[in-house]
C-alpha cells in the first residue's frame, strides 16, 4: 500500500489490488467525504513516519506521540538448509535503532 500526503487536501493512495485499474485508466481521483477514512489515513501516516510529521493544524500531537516509539523495521530470519542457509525478512513494527555513522578508516 502507498499513502503519500501531498497537501492537506491531496493524498496519493494506491494498493496492489488496484493495479489492473491503474494499468487501464492511470491515476484517478475522488473526494473523501468519509471522515473515518481520513482519520485512518492520518493514523497510518503517523504510524509510518520516521522523523517528522508535517501538519497544517494542531491536534494530532497525541496520535503522533502514540506511534512515535514504533515504526516499520526489517526483521531478518535465518534458517539452516542443508549445507547452506536461508535468509528471509519481513517488516514488523518495532523500536527503530539509530544507524551507526559511516566512518572511513584512515589509510594504512
């Protein structure tokens, strides 16, 4: 699923189930009059945000704080298979660890 807010009144939204429709017709648009759907989109945006959430109005602070600790992170699974190993991964919600800074080794 893709949710990409462009402005307070415009969001690019799509998912795999609409792939054929997109191939045939290209981008479509519709007005969202269902407030529950708008709230779902806002919740997902807060849930998947990593560093910042930009908003035109106040009032989303509690929602943002609720999801600030956890974000989608990869979880790697390893399993022995014969003489080799199978590595798979999945995206799960968890605590996002800070990545180490790139450090160049001095020339020896």
